[in-house]
C-alpha cells in the first residue's frame, strides 16, 4: 500500500481518482491548493504525488521545481489539458508520467502502480551498480 496525494483544483476529479486508488488498496488524499501539497511533500508524507500543472496560483513548472527540491524521492505525476503547452522538456525526466485530461480512472491507477514500481526498483539498481563499481576497483 502506498500513500498518494492528488492535488488539483478540480475537486470532483481528484476525489474520483482518490476513490479508485483506495479501491486498489492505496491510501489516497486530495487537496486543492499547491501550498498544501508542498507542505505535505516537505513532511515526507507521500510516496507519490499527482498534481495539476494548470492550477491557478503557484502551479505550472514552479510547482514541479519546488517538489523536485523538497521531495526528490517522491514519484510525481503531472495532470494537464495540454501538457506539451506548459512543461519544459528538461522537467520531463523528473516526472513518472504526464496525463492529459480527461483522465480515465483505470489509466490513472495503472500509471500510479507503474510509477510506484519504478520508484521501488530505482534504489536497487543504484545499489547494484555501485556494488559493481566497488568490485571493479
């Protein structure tokens, strides 16, 4: 079970996605404001955060940059009507996925599962490659 936050100003969509995650065995919460998301991320409360890039206020790439700084190990999924219109190519590497709206719940749950699985594999890969380097020298 993973802890997931969905931050979006479309509360109905966020609640629907959260309910689908809960039905899949995850612990999911929603929030509407980017600052609430950033506070929770700084506290290390979540394994994955899905957030709207097109939210009013402190959204867009600024939110992604802030999340990358305060929660570097948290998987991130971006939500947007037209992702290619707003996100800089350099930021793509930090995101586990970018989902275009409208978002089907089954697609969202599969994307979250994949992102969490990839997140769990990454430290093992780093450790094994580091071990390989130590054995080489």
